[in-house]
């Protein structure tokens, strides 16, 4: 009996502890780490997380995910039949290649950012290709020349060839996808701005090489952080000849600026335009309104209006991105929101400026709100 009692006294506590572990142990909420089902309040341990892994988490198979969909080792929510529909029935096509093409830089960039947000959300790998585009810098594509391609993956020629025909889109370029993408997203005003400004700041960052090129071109920065600076973008050229924008006189920009600054002293005025005379008009309008700012421009007297479709290389492309960089960082920006370049500036300003009011102090002499054209 003594031996039996000794055995019982050594075994019984273990049984009680084991039993307690099964029925009385604390259960964890969904999202907590786990090794087995009985550790979870939902009695569901998958991918070492109670209830399965959240969206965007790494996974091996569907069962690891809360949504029970693992696509390219990433948990996603969209149903596979939706993915298959968007891939036009080709199950092995998982890459969307955005080719910069035919239209202006502003239009290409805004569509690229919108498509990147859209296609990555539904499970695609998104990459860009810029070598067929007529805007270049020293024989480099403009994304490669000025932006961080570790963040925004830009294919070289060999990488594109290695994809063969296993990517979208193949025919019609990104224009053919507009009616598929646009209905799924806001296209105007604050909802559009809040959506696309996040993608802009995440994906469109100047590289160290790009900024070095820009800073060398600019020379001394035209304004300092503790002064009030205003930047004007006056678009002429093809915007007027193609009737995509109404002619706005220089005094309209200045009057808009004076209302926005509300009596504050303006220290520096910077103007960017595709037509040198537009800057001269603006300078005269500033003098007429007795705005005593230091006037600054990168424009060249040889510029007489941009025409899309004309090959651009070297200094003109560099000037465009230098102007983009400056306009994104001045205290106030004045342009037109029926110009894609003006909308792009307003989006970039959310990455660099502190004042969130009025689209980060971005104002238009045309329509009041930025929109996706």
C-alpha cells in the first residue's frame, strides 16, 4: 500500500496539471501566437496564429491565412475567381508591367501610381518599364535616372524579355485598363487625394543619384525653410492648343496667391513653365501687385511651349524634375488641377510639407480640387 500510495501521490498531480492544461489553461484571442488549436479561444490555430494570419502576412498555403487565400506567399482577401477574371483567364500571369508611353510625364506617373495601388491590392506583382518612353535622361529611362528603384521596381530590357508574354497588359498598354481600374477608386477631391497621396509617398521617392543631379542643376536652393516661398506652375503649350485647359492670365495666379497667404510676407517666388514668356508675364504681375519677393526660375528663353510626342533628353528632362522637386517643397503652390503635372505636384507635397490644409497648401486657378483625368 505504501508503494501504491507513493505512486499515486507522484502521478496524480501530473494528471491534474495535464487536465488543467486541457480545460483550464488561458485561451488566446485571434492574432496571438499559438502552436495548437486548444491554445486559441476560437480553437483555431493556423500558420502559428490564432484564427490564421492577417492580410499581407507571409504564408506557405491557403490554410495559414485568415482569409484562407495565400497568393505568391502573401495572405490576400480577394477571391480567386476575381483574380482569374482580371488575369483574363491566364492563371500563370501574375505580373503587371506598367509601360510609360505616349502621354505626358504627369499623366504617366498618376496612372502608374493608381495602377500600382490597385493591382498590388488584388495580388499582382507590379513593375514599371521606362525605356520605350520618349522622355529620357542621358539614355536612361526617367524612373531609373531620378527615382529609387529599390522601392519602385523598374525592369531593364533583359528582365522584360525574360517575362515573355507572361504579364499584363500585352495589348493597348495601360490606357486599355482604365475602364477596369477607375470604377474601383475615387477620382476626384479629398477621397482621391487621400488614396493616391499615400501611394505617391510610398512609391515615388527621389533616389540619391536623382537628387544629386537635381541639386547640381539647381545650384543654391532658391528658398530656405524659415521663409515664405510660393511656387507657380504655368502650363501653356499643348494644353492650350489641344483645348485641355483654359488660358489663365498671370495676374490670376498672383491674385490667388495673395488670397492664400492672407497678408503674410512672400520672400521667394518661383515659376515653372513650358513657355519662358509666361514667367516674364508672372514677374510683371508680381510687380504690379507690389509683391516684393525674390523672383527665381529655371526656365530657358528658348522655351516656347511643350509638345507631347517630341523626344526629350538631357537638360530639358532634368529641368522638369528639378522644378517638380522645388514645387513640392515651397510653402505654397499655385497651378492648375486640369494639368496632370499640377495634380502630381499636389500629391508630392503631402510627402514634404507640414501644413495639411487645402491639399497641403496646393491651389488651382482652374478647378478647385485635384482629380484623376
